[in-house]
């Protein structure tokens, strides 16, 4: 009996010890948040994870031009690039910076990781490395490779998992739990390069809308108690994708956001980095005067290039324009009605237009050699 009693005590002790193991959970509603977390502004809602089409827009140009010539557009030519913000581009429904995605026990500090990799089990989305560009993988379009850089670590994505340890400056903690918000995860530099190889591809038409649903890169969270804890740095994504998709908070993709156009192209060979306009007195401007400075942009075109802004499935139409890349300047021009019927802008305004100390009623207009105004693209 004494032996049985001691055995019973030992078994009970095991169960009590098991109850103290630390663990993480996926957070999908505010019931998982403490009052302290809620008072600090943190929130929670359901999120579905990195499904194939649950991705945002990385901010790449909507049209990617690919030349058939290996001399005009040689291997390694940067075709397009964009910075994907995890909050807005890694999922179809944007996260808020204080949306909590995971909750872990306080004892889990030091065991929490952001894991990232290419889509190592997809031939056209991160499975096959190309030696023509460091860190790049064959993409769905012929002669195109993609490279992704984790902007927190500076490392390229690879089909072999990499990890970044999360630290206290990226989470909220109360007396019991650690809360991992969406702001804890890294942004990405997404680059597309021309390559000569045609070894792996799915698209090669004169015009191809990217309807390939496979993301090119993924971000997962690893912590005690989650199935993603089985993901280890160095494992091959092609066979190790534990927790996909519901426990992976983000993915990078160009699905339905870019169109590849192939054919004879033009490229800009020379342009001024800065155009300095001479200072001008307020009185001169008020009297209808102006200040101006000439500048030149040089183009080189392949034989057969077609100059047109109209879409086509039979030719890679070429057009050049000036883009206003400051949202505040675009918004100010629209408020003042400085727009065209096609949605362009007629004037370039200061980035801080409308703020105290910034001149009002003053803008920049660009003219071609014939003196005809050139409209701008927002």
C-alpha cells in the first residue's frame, strides 16, 4: 500500500509538472488578450494565414518588360523592385501594427523566431536557384528570376529555412504572457532580374498576366507548443513546411498584380539625377513669371519597338513617362483639380504642399522640345 501511495504521488507530480510547460497559441480574437494588453492598444481578430491567394501588393510596377535580346537586356538586368511592408503586403487583409497574432508564456522569451524561406516545393516560385544572380530563383516567366531580401537581417531568402530571433523590443509583455504583434515581422526587398536561362518557366507569351497562385516567399512564426516548432534553420522547405498555411502569418507574391510584356523594348541610357531650378522672387511669380531649367533624357530602342501607350497582345508597346512617387504631392494635386481626364497629373507640387511655411499656388510643369506640356503619372 505504501508503495502504491508513493506511485500515486509520483504520477500526480508528473501531471502537475506537465501543466507548467510553456507554450504559444495563435490569437484570433480579443479573448486571448489581457486587460493590460488591451489598454496598451493591442487588438486581435481572425486571420487565415498564408494561403496561396491571400497575399497583398508588394508595390512592383504593374507591367514588367522583358526583352528577347540577351545583349540589349543582359543577364542580371534589374527589371523591377519593390519594398513589401509586412503589414500591408504579406496578406490580402492588411494587419494593424498592434494586431496580436500569437501569445506565448513569459518563459518562452529566447525561444521565439521568425522563420522565412522561398516556396521551395514550387518549380516556378522558389524551388530552383539560378547561378546568374546571387540569391535569385527561377520565376514563372521565362528569363525572369526573383530575389527576396529580409530587411531585418539583410539576408536573402532561400529554399532552406532561415531564422531571426525575436526580442523584447518587438513584443508586448505583461506579468504572464508575451504578445507577438504583426509589427514584429520583417519587410522584404523584392527584386526581379533578367536571366538568360530558360530552364524553368510557365509563361512566354508576348503578354502574360501573372495568375500563378504560388507565393514566392513565406514567413512563419516558431514558438514552443506550435507545430511550426518543428521547422529548423537549414531544413529544406521542399519537404519541411510544418504549420502551413494557417500558422504562417504572411507570404510574398505577384499573383494578379503584374503583367509580363515581351518583345522589342527601349531603355533609358542617360538622365539627370537632380534638376536644379534657379531661385525666383515671389513678386516675379505673382506677376506671372517663372523659373526654368532644361534637362534631357536619352533613350535607346531595339529594332521593331512600337511607341504606344495602348495595351497589346501582339507587341511590347513602349512608352516613357514621369511618375510622381510622393503620395502627399499626388493628393494635393488632386485636391486642386490638377488632373487629366485619364487620371494623370498636370502639375508637380511640393511634397509638403499645404503645410505652414511652404509656398502655395506654386508648382512645376514639364514641357517637351516642342513646348507641349507633358502630363505626369500618379
